[in-house]
C-alpha cells in the first residue's frame, strides 16, 4: 500500500503543495539526514526534489517505479529459480512478494 493510499484509507488530509520550501543552502535537518545515510542516492534525490515538487507527486513516482520494477522482475524470474539477495531493499522485497502473488515458484536464500 502506498503512502497516499494509506492516507486516503484513513482520511488523512493530503495537501496540494509542499508545506515549506528547502533553501538553496541545505538546512541542518537535511544535512543530518544525508550524514546518516550518505550512500543512499534516493534520499538525496528526494531531498532535492522536495524543493520543486509537491510530496504527493514524489510519492506517486515511487508507486509507478515499483510497478515497473515488479513487471521487470516477473519477466526474469522462472519457476524453480533460486534467488540470492545481498540486501533487503524495499523495492526488491516488494517485487518478490508481487512475483509470489503472481504464482511464481522460487526459493530464497
């Protein structure tokens, strides 16, 4: 379930515009977030986008990207495959769950 779907289901107000703009100079909060996950490219991308786009549009991008990933993974997984991962990426986990729901039979190690 996406964040937008979650908010709609629970009748949480979804604003049309971002609540605030991020200044050209990174705020202490943004610097702190980046310092906590310096190798996370999506975090840096989102922090840059939030200055220009409403957060709902950014969240919709994540939903559409996950759909594309799911379809791609579904094409490459064959029944009886053994799948090894080196991380627990949300996108990876969600795409494997999607493949299982679509009746793909594979093993995880």
